[in-house]
């Protein structure tokens, strides 16, 4: 569970609000202008820092993108910051695609999306049972789920490996789906419970008075009301599962079933086969991998940022 | 009302799928793993009872010591780097860029969602020395320095790992801490300014104490993540050169799958779990004292 560090059990304390201060003092106009110029000068280093920051964040990816369009001789003979000579040279991509990337992508999709669906359905149902339904011991069960956030994957890896082997699941996609679903549940249940807490209880009580069964309330009220939360949590879990290496490596390539290798495992072995010899295809393979997550992020960036950090501070 | 929202059958039906999956695939294996620590061997070779030998080995094995030392060094360096740089970025967003910070925030956050393996392979190429010279070494040469064989020694490789992991996640901590800084009421800062506090003193006495709780959350979050680091180091250096950049997680993986010793591997995993637990509890208690003092 490298990707799910624990989070504190309570939200940060809200800062105390002091009494209102008097209205801010306004300097006369001439002084204000001089002050503004001075401030601009003082802030020049900050503007420079921001520019440097942007270069550091963006340049590696630009370099990667350019590299994926270069030929082998360009890598060897031209300086590393040279632009590609032929901007429409997609040979690297074709080569990467044909030597396994397409298969890996398909494997990832087959493993990740069923897991996501299970995580969401199980997680929302459990969140509803733990937060909206009224029964003794629900606090304890929620805590049991929470504990799972702390457990490192290493702790469950070996027994699972033996268990899947003994039940003859090794060599199929099931070990990945089962493990992904289980490791995604603690955070999902916890976040769903938090979201349900913010829905007024009166809503479900009113539905009950109108004659809805608890299951009906769940299906017709809770689930539709949670679409936003479900989308956010699903997005966060998608990145976790899609980017996973440890579990995928253990249950696919570790078991000697390379035909099941996911994108990340495939990329690593691709690098092993081609990396030192052929730069272009390797760069193209990395690029494909990066562009998928990047495209998703570009469309949904605010959503992703909110979801990813909510997992850290909430609760 | 009670009857409907407390209906046992519905509760069971809704809770069972999640609880059963979670228990079967996480809780049971955890206990099973605890059982493994008293044995040596693997499913292929068969298991033999070894009592507490694995735990004795944990204290004697120099490789475990190295792995613990590396994990500690890594966790401390990266946590400090991530949270400190993230905090600086958050301050930059709030006090310099203000409302126009959305674009910068979005850009600095995106390495967070990139696949670790892809980023690791990218950094291998960025810091490469031969056969092709990567951008970092090219820049060093252009500035009159000498190209460095970054993956040739443990200490150099450590710096690449550190730079990469901080690059990857500082945007995340920046957004996390930004949320805490934005929560500081405008009027508190304004009134402190009127009282003559500026720049450093404003940061030291107002901004820093008021963002303390969210800073602690970030630290706990970060140290837990860094103690469990695996993907990025495995893909970047593979633990090498030799085993000089091998954290506990990777050592555990090697012990179990390369040397086929599940018993000792489980003991290392247990050690790791305890480490995470102790550090988190310790930080919680330490910070709670600070808040009440």
C-alpha cells in the first residue's frame, strides 16, 4: 500500500476568528505610486523564481516529447536539446506499439476498470451502511476499514501470492482485480462515509416516512446524490491503480505470465529490452504512458487536485 | 424509522461485499503473514518451523541495517524536501500569485498523476552520461563543469532519487498546504500588517503558527508515503549500484522473490509496518502536546 499513507484521524483545527480590525489605512495617491514601483522591484526575484519553477516542471516533459520524435543517430550525434529534424517521424511510436505497448494497454484496461467498478459499488454501499444506517458497532467497523490505509502492500503480498497459486488463479487477471479492489476499499469507504456525513439525515428520514425501504433510499436517493463524490473518488483510484507497479509486477511478470503485463510492468521490461540500445522507441513508449494520464488530467485538473488532496486532509 | 434504517438484512447486504473482500484479501493475509514470520522457506521449497530465528536475524543481518538506514535517510530527506518546498510554493501561490495562481498550481501538480515508472525512466534518460549525454550532464558541461556518472555510486544515485521524488510530489504538498493557508482569515493578516508586522515576522508569528495543523498532516502523510517507497526506486535504480539504494520494501521483495525466503521476507514486512505505525503515533502525540502547551 505504498500509495495510501495514513492520514490523521481528525480534521485540522479551524483557526480562531478574532474581532474585526479597523478599516485599512490608505496612503495618498503619489506615495502609493512610488510604493507600487518599489514593490514591483522587490518582487522581481519572485517572478524569476516562478519562471524557473515552470521550466523545471515542464522542460523534462517537453524534452521527452521531442525525444520520442528523434532517430537513433540524432540521439547519438546531436546535442541533447536539439529539436527533432523531422517533426512527423512517428516510426518510434509504431515500433513501440507493435512490440507490446498495445497489449499492455489492453491488459491494464482489463485489470483496472472492473476493479474500479467493484471499488465504487462496494465502497458506496459500505459507506451508506456505516453512515446512514443506524446500528451498534458501526464506528468500530469504520475503524477496521481505516486501519487498512496504514497497511503496506508488502505485508499482504506473500500470502496472496501463495493463495492465488493454490487456488489456480495465477495466470489469470483475477489476482489483480481482487487485490486492486481490496486495497482500494479502505480509502473509498472512508471517503464515502465522509461524504454521506455531509448529506442531511432528514432526507433519508423523510424518504423512510414516505415508505421507502432502506435499500430503496440507497438506490434512489443516496446513489444519485453521490455521483459527484463517486466521480472524484473513482478518478483518484484510477490514478492509483493505473500507476501501480508493485502489485502488477508480483501478480503478472513475477508469476512468469508476461502476456498479462500491465502498462507499467510492460514499460519496465520494454526499457530492459530496448532502453540501452534504442532510445526512440523507449521514449515513445514512456510518452504514450505519460500522455494518457496527462490528457485525463488536463481535462479534469481541478477535480483531480481536489480529490487527491481530499484523501489527505479530510477526517 | 428505526426499523427501516436499522434493518439488519439491508445492513448486511450493503456491508457484506466490501467487508468480505477487505477481510479476505487484506486482513486475513496480514495475519497469515504474521504466521510466516515463524517459518523459513517458500511455497516451492516448503516451510520449516524456525521459531524466533527470523527476528534474531533481523537484528544481526547487516543488509537489514543498511536497508533501515537507507529508508530513514530517504524518508527524512524526501519528507523535508517535499513539505518544505511545497510550503514555499504554497506561500508563493497565496502571497505573490494570489488569484492568478490557478495555472501555476495546475502545472506544478501534474507530475503527481504521471506514472511512477514513466517518470523514473524519464529521469534515467535526463541524468544519463553514456552512450548519449542527457540534458543534466549537458548543462553541467555547458556551465564549465564535468559530467557526473549519476548512477555510478550510491550517493550520486541517492540525489537523483531525491530530486525525482521531490519534483514529482512537491506540487501535491503545495496544493495541500495551500488549502490550509487560504483558510487563514484575511483580517488576521491585515491587522498584523497594521500593527507593523511585515515579511519575515508576519510569516513567523502569524502564518506559520496558523498553518501548523495542516503542516503536521502533510508531514505525517509524507513520512508514511516515503517509508513505503518502492515503485520509484525499483524503476530508477533497481536498488543499485550493488544494494546501495535499497530501502526495506525492496529488500523485502528481493528476499521473498529472488532468494525465496518468505519467512524472512514477512519479518521485514512486519518491521516496516511497525515502523510506519510507531512513526505515525509518535508524530500524533508529539504534535498534540504542542497544541495544548
